[in-house]
C-alpha cells in the first residue's frame, strides 16, 4: 500500500537528535532504550515550558523499546496530509477485534488536532524496519504505543503551527492549532491543515525532547470512548475485507488434508478420484516439517480448484496413507493421569520463599486440591487462511496475520527468497486469539502458488482443520497445598504446575519457561510467609501455542478456586479471606518473593508496572460493591468471586449464577472491575471485557479438545461448542477504575478472561455446594438430586 | 445447465453443480464475500442470507434449491447501512472483529421482518444459531431491541 496521492512524507528526520539513531538504510528511526530514556529527560533535568502542557520528558519506558525492531517514532512514516485536508494515518498493528486499528490512530489524531471525520486509516504491510514491532499479541499494542502515537501527533501539530507562523511571518507563540486548522491567536488569520500540509511536512521534525504534548484537559478523543470503530460501516454492510475475502484475478482455491497426528507424514496418496472432480486443477503434496515445527507447515496434501466447493469435493476423494510417528500414542485420559502423578512429586523449584516444607509440617491443618484443564482451540470465527502469489522470484501474500513481519520472515526462509522480495499485506482478522500469530497457513498458500507457476492461490482451512490441527492451548494440572496454623492463618503455600510448554513448539522442552511461569504461578501476590512454586516436566504431543491470556487461564482457575475452598474450610467469607491473603497495599519485591531467575513481567519494566496489591485489593472491593457481595441469594443461586492480575492489568469478577434442576447454569450477571491504568478507549475496553466474559463462560462449560491415538476427537461447533445466545452472561457490567494519563495504560485484550471461570465455579459452589476442580464443567454433576 | 435466480435484486445465471452450497456460489462465483464461512455444517450462522425474505444458512442450501427464487445477502440489505438493524448495530458499537456480524445482522433483520417486537426469549431463540466468538451477544441482543423499539 502506497501513499501515492499524498504529499510525500517519507523523508528521514531532518533534525539530528542525540536520541535517535538512523538505521543502516536511513529510512527509519529506531530508538534504542537507553537513548530513549535520555531523550525523555529521565537521565537529566528538564523544565516545563508551557503550563499544563507535558514535555515528552514526562513519559515512561515500556517494553516496546526492547521488542524486535522496537518503536518507530517518525511522523513522516505514520502520517500524511493531503492538500484537501485528509489526514492519513497508518495502522501498523493488526485488527482482530480489539479496536486497535481505530484506537492507536485516534490517539495520534487527537494529539495532532485532527478532526476524526477527516481521518483515513491505511494498514501497514509487514515491515518492522519501517514501522517498528508489529506483533499484535500480549495485550501490548496500546501500552507500548500510546506514547509514540502521542509524540508523533504532537510533532505534526507543532510542524503545522510552525508552517503557519512562517507563512504569516509571526512568531510561533502567536499561533495555535485548533481542530484541523491553525489560527492566529488574535483571530486575524486561519489556515486549514490541508493548506499547510506541504510546508509543514517539509519542516524538520522536532526532536523528541522538544515535543510538547497536549494537556490532558484538551483531550477530545483520548480517554473519551467517543470514536466509533473505523471499519464499522464496512463491517455492517458486508464490505469489510478479511483474509478469506481477498479475490485476485485468476485466483484458485485450495484446501488440504494435514497429518491427523502431530509429526505424522504422508506415506502415500492416490489423487486420481480427486482430480476427476470438475473444477479441481491440481493435487499437490505440501512438504511437512519435522517436530518441533514452529510456524512451518505440518505438511499434507492440498487440492487446488477453481472454487472452494470443488476443492472440498476433491478433498473428500483423496486417499491418503499416513505414517503417524511417535505421537500416535497421545491419549488425553492417560496424559491427565501422568500429569497428576508428576504433580504429586517434587518438581523443579521456580520460586522459593521461606521454608514451605517446615511450615507444612508445623501446620495444624493441610488442605490440598488439584485442578485440571484440557486443551482448547482458538476457533476464530474466520478460519486460518491466506492468499499468495509467488512468481519471478517474488512473493506477495495477503493474510489475516497478527505478526505480519514474522510471516514475512518465515515466507522468505521457506521460499529461499530475500526478505525484500516478500510482501505481506494485512487484512482484517476475523478473530485472532493467538492462532493467527503463526503463519503456517500463509506458507502453505505460497508453496502452492509457487508449484502452480505463480497462479494466485488462496489456502483456506476448514473448521475441522482448525480444531484438529491447532496450536493448542496447553493442558494442565495445577496442584496446590496450603498449611494453616492454629489461628486459621495460611502459613504455607505450595503450587505445582505440570503442563506441556509453548517452548516445545520451537525446541524440545519439557519445562515451562519464564513467560508461562510468570502468568499466575511465581507472581502469586499473596502475603504468605512460605511460598514455593514448582514445575514438573512433561513432553508435548501436539503443537502448543498461545491462546488469549495463555497460562493465566489454568492458574487463575486453580488459585482462585482454591482460595474459595480454603475460605469455606475455615468458615470465612470468601472476599474477606481473599483480601487477607492479598495483604496490605504494597508493591511486591520479586527478589524477596524468592522467584528463581527473572520475573516475567509481560516484557515490561517492573519499576513502571510493579505488582501493586493496593490496586489488586481495590478491584476486589469494586467488583464486590457493584455486585452486591453478601446479598441473600435464592436457593440454587450464588455469587462467586475471582481476581487476577495479568498483562499488567488488575481484574476482579463477581459472577451470579442460577443452577437449574437439570444442571444448566445460567448467568444473570457478571460484574467485572478493571484497573488497566489510564483507560484510553473506555468504550472498546468495555467491549473487550464483555467479550472476555463470554469466552470465559465458553471455556468454563464447553471447551475441550481431547486426543485418542494422537488424533483430536472434536472437529466442529457440534462437538466443540460455544456459548450462544440461548445461554450467555445476560448482563456483563464493566467497571473501569479511572486514572489520569500518567498512570501507564496496561493490557485489555486478554486479562478479562482468567477470572471468569473461577468466578463461575465459585458461584456454582455457593449455589449447590458442589466443588468444581475441572474444566469444562460437567453440568450433569450439578443436577438436583 | 445454468441455474437462474435473483441476488440483491439482480438476475444471475450460473453454470455450476446443482449441489454446490449457495455459500460458495456467492463467495467464489459472484464475488459477494460479505456472506461468511464459519463451519460449513449449519452450526454457526456466519453464512446467514435471506431466501425469499426468510433467513437460511447458505452453507447448507444447495444452488438448485434457490433456482427461480430471490436471495438477499448482506450487501443487498442496505448498501448504505441504513437498515434499522444496521443502524442499531452502529449505534451500540456491536462488532468486535466483525466477522460474524453479517450473519447476525441478516438473522436479526429476518426476525424483525417477521415479528415487529419480539420478546427476549424470541430474540434468544432466533439468534441461537449464530455464534460470535468475540462474545458480542449482550450488545447484539440490545441492538435488536433498539432496532425493534427505538430504545
Ligand atoms: S458456515 Fe453456515 S452455519 Fe456455519
Ligand atoms: S464480532 Fe468477532 S466473531 Fe462476532
């Protein structure tokens, strides 16, 4: 996508700043973390120029600077103004339903004084050297980019002001930007952004240290929730283009059969009948990748046809013999028992605070419980798919990719091309949830196009393919033991986690790595003197990937259900007991917590985003207050509570359930309290947490992909069900803790999911006295006796 | 033999196998990609269209079944997005990723065409076949109510 019709803005920054270091090719500015800090004045003193206005110096470091290709803070890369005043802003993160394609440009537009109705958004292709990191995952788009968006918007505003001042021959102090125009303060002259565009964009971009941000009181869009989704009209009229909607002249449609067992291979196949189906053009074997396959294709046999139906019919007629390989023994029932056995033994110690063994021995009472979660598949409404053209030594691909630059790199590697000869265009994503961070489907499309001599090919996974060959959410056993003293105080906490690791998708690995351990295991915030966390080894038998909120799901489920069990055993109110466990408001010190190795803090600096138990307590209080915690409930109804910090955001949910005679669980209401720092787009934040409640309810009652003989037993929505409108959380009330801009914004895409299942499970206990220790919940067990 | 029918007010004639689901005919042969694939087995509603004004699932309706009849897709509901259901969707900010929404909107529009002011239970029942993985049900429900009653 080119900005052809716009004033060309692709020039390097004219001002040399100590803070910026040009890349080798000079086309982008990449700010290293150290120089960024210096530029922000954190390394020295600074003075505020305008009362109320923020110097860029009042910003803070984030993990954005240390991501691959870091942050690019160059308005000439992200903003273009055409002579008619249209402001074009590049969205470099992928839109999968969070609203980020609207929200980041909205921040920039507000800061530059643009009128939203005159803003046009274009989507960046996968090009991190130009745009900086594009991995749209980890709930980090806003927290990593809000500052760069503001800096770029402010820089453009200042350039427009300077252009106007120069045109009128007055000092810059005598002009100011209003909405989409610059005016002389005495009111004599005014000029629209379009008129000023050329002159403004020819000016040097101010150095970061000289950029003045708007005062918060002048925000028009930031923090307001008044900007609708940019793609709203396209979505509701059916014109929005997702990956599956790409249509190219002469394009062919492909589907494939992949090994039913991870690591399996095609032994032989017979394509005769498939080729006889009218419309089938070719049957092509896709080479597989030995385990661990990372994001490379699993291999299999593809049918390429003039339309999807013909391809599907051809696929039906394929006869394939497989060589399954060692994972053919994978059996979910057996595996669960194995995980349990391992969890009963000492594992690798990953956190050791105090002396748990001694404390457990001295305890008046020891309570233990084990929690289980099976694999899940993301089941994005839009199945994995991609379209590619590979010819004349070049590859162009269109994909619903969360990490388009990673896809581009993998395509280059697989095809043996120079990365400069590979283009990855990003469409809208019909859901991502982590599945579309992996580009295996794009490589399949490219391979087929290459074999077909450069014909455009769209590879579409069917829903069956999606469920049977996913990058599954891990399955886990979490075993927790607590020692209680004679005063009813918890003095010891031992948590053992056994789960195949995401690492195993990239290299042989049986232990979880820091990212997984940091998601609700070693970062446990409880004020208990003796805490030990252990991780037992287990080998994977499927591709393990990340699924919205990742290991936080089983961890929050186990820890938050166990706390409710303890409260009940001790005859305490759950909320009071939970607050006691969290302890007084304080910032935790990871060293004092006995965490072995470094705490994974979602890739962000701990000084900026510490674990703050005051904020954790506050969301518990807020959710309980809004839900009316403690109110009398009718028979077979109950309230359940859970709290969890993930992606640097604090979330508590109270679920209200009614358990019907036949065991059906209805959820009249969920109150979710969210502290995500400064809420940039509260309306979309609410949407994320409403959606998370539904996804949480789905995984609570429906989601299990189980394996027999290495093969997934589920395949489509008839046996891998979703929450539907016949039984959904009727009213999800999202209560957002207000903060000023200076409380750094944190994640919102994922952290709503983890507290939902334990809140529901705890509510079911309150309603029925039945303890839930396993997901998904078997509602047959909840039938009235 | 060509199969003739009407799509969004225009006559079309397709040389295609009579058993081809209408979904693929619309998407691959007519370039009407607003109708989505989600499951192919009638279990998700992403492919909902109107056949002679009634909501049907395009992935399980065969081309021969629509011969001589009128099909409306999301592209034909109101291209400017001014159908009351579309307006309610925009007003309440229903979509997240948006992928399921053409199907949801077509289903809701068919419901309201049949029943001016459905009860909550009738809305639930009518929408039960439409999955939204992003979990927009609360707003979908509210938007149908808004489209029906203006509040
Ligand atoms: S695609 Fe037709 S119901 Fe799912
Ligand atoms: S909005 Fe994403 S599936 Fe419904």
